[in-house]
C-alpha cells in the first residue's frame, strides 16, 4: 500500500496551446506527498512531494482532493499503449485509525 498525504487544497492551473497539435489544453494539478519505500522495501524517512492531475466536473472546475490521508486505488496502475506499466494516481481515503481506549 502506498500512502498519500494531501496537506492543501490549492490547485495549480496550466493552460496553453500544444506545440505538436496546435490544440488548447487546460490542466489542473494538486500537490500531494507520497510515502514511498526504497528498493529493499524499507519505508523512506520522509514523504516525497509530487503533483497529480485533477479530473474536472461538468462545468470544467477542478475536482481537488480534501486535506487528508489516502492510498492509491488499484485502478491507478495500468499498462499503456506501448505495453509499459504506468500510473495515473487515483486516491482512496484511508479510514481513520480507531483510538485505543483502556
């Protein structure tokens, strides 16, 4: 399981005209923190910053992730058209841990 922390709902927008196709693009990003592991399976001491591309609603507004803890959904991993393994992050909220009461 790869844990993902969302610490802000700030959205970064990037828009322009693609050089290759000449078509307009409008992409929204949100910064997240991935709790990764090294090649031996040991958890890295600090989460790593990354940006994920956000989906849009019917009106074109960015559907940002609320602040919280998530994991990557199994549907995040797929084989692309060239046959390579690829990741398009989709998040699933982690259930809060129950407080131990004695």
